[in-house]
C-alpha cells in the first residue's frame, strides 16, 4: 500500500520503493537507512554507520557494496579522508 510521503513497503519481502526524480528504485530497509544516514553524515565511517542504524559491520559492508553496484552510492576521496556521495534517485 503506497504511503503519501513517497515511500511504500512490502512487509513480506521487506523492500522499500523510493520515488524521486521520475524513477522508482527498490532497496531493502537497511539500504534505505544507510542512504538516509549518509545524506546527513557523508563523512561517516562504516563503523559509525553500523552503530547508527543498529546493524553489524559486516551487514553494512555488504549493503554498501550493493548500493554501489546499483549506482546509488559512491565513495569520493581516500579511505580515511573521503566522503560518501548519495546519488540523486
């Protein structure tokens, strides 16, 4: 059932559809939480992301890899001094 704020959820599969800029992208609830966190905190480390969203470091690493593969997230700069760029969706 679509919600008014542009998000819709399927409880059976735990997927969220994010609508924006004329397209719809499917991602998991955890991926959505990572994107939301990184929009506000682009300089965060993966450890900080994991602590903020309540997931394990391994889960965050896997989901960041998936987000990069989907073209929704990229890393700019060095490992220690870089920042995350959330792509417009």
